[in-house]
C-alpha cells in the first residue's frame, strides 16, 4: 500500500489518506491498512505503540493524519490531542439547506444495538464539532468543520443528529436525495458518490519535539471536486426557481 506522504522528519510523518483504506487492522480488515503500510515503509515504527498512530480517519474519509515515528513523539502527540492543542479541519457536503454555521455539542457513545455504529447518547463521551457554511447548493450545503474532540464517526454522527447527514453516508442516513427537476447527469453523479463526503483538509499542531507550530493543507480529492461541480451546475441551472435566494 503506497503512503501519500505530505511531510516527514525524524519524529513525525503526515500522510494524506485515500478513500477505502482502513487505519487499523480489525475485524474484516486484517491487513491492507495504514498500520501495515507504516510498518512496511518504516520498520522501526513497530516499537512505537499502535505503530505511531495517534488519531484515526474512517475507512472512506480522506485527508490528513499525523503519525509519530518515535515513542517520545507519540507520547507528546497523544497529550496534545487530549489537551485539544491539535487543530483538525474538514470539508464536507451535507444534505439539506443549512442557513448558518454553528456548534454541535452532544456526547457520543457506541450505538446500543448496532455495534459498528456510534450514536448521540447522554452517557457518551463529550464531543464538540464546530461548522460553518462554505457554499450553498439547491438542497445540499458545503461545510468547513473543526473538531474540538475526536470521537469515532464524530462529524458523521453530529451532522446526522442535526438532520443534515453527509452525502454518501449510508450508515448515518446520507442516501441520495436529488432535488426536483435535477438532470439525469446530476442524479447519476449523486448515486455514484458512494462514500461519506468528508475530507480532512487542514492539520495544525506544535511539533512534539521542537515545539514549533506547523500546518498542512490537503485539497479535496477528485471525487469530491466532481460532486461539488455537479451540485454547482445544478444550482446554476435552477437558480431562478430557488425560493431562499
């Protein structure tokens, strides 16, 4: 598995993860993971807990992840995450017309019956997601989000909770909903977008060893570019009959 390395020094690696790649081996994914790729690329990372992985991205979420190459770097990065010193921003496309940005502050735990799902639950762990609107389409909204905590599936669960699930997210209710009078091309583009429209676009942290503030950006991948272009074209074609404009 090739790693798309955005940055590397003696202590850390920053990768841009593609879709369809699991971070950690687990049920159904014993190999072919980011962890396996890291062990292959840099064998000494085997001595670091979890092969230096300090935060995860879901299998079909793309974008930036930091990995520690040494134990001191790993210890410090884990601490930074707990202290909320690492800034992680995402781009997403949500279903529905959202009028303004905001914050979702709802605890998240494992779903009571569906073990692979997460859910908002009063007994869950605290979770905070900030979001702002980047662009409006007819019945979809392009968002920029910032995580304050990093619970499993956090953005997907929070957006679904406020009734704006992410496009393509079959688990949390993002089934394709084409707007009225949409062209066949647009309907097809929506149907074939088969992953959650979520990309980790910016990562900012203090270097675990030097303490220097560092920041990386990864542009949205081609599948999301095409989805957004299709939505934009649909919006332009119908903007005379949009009631909220």
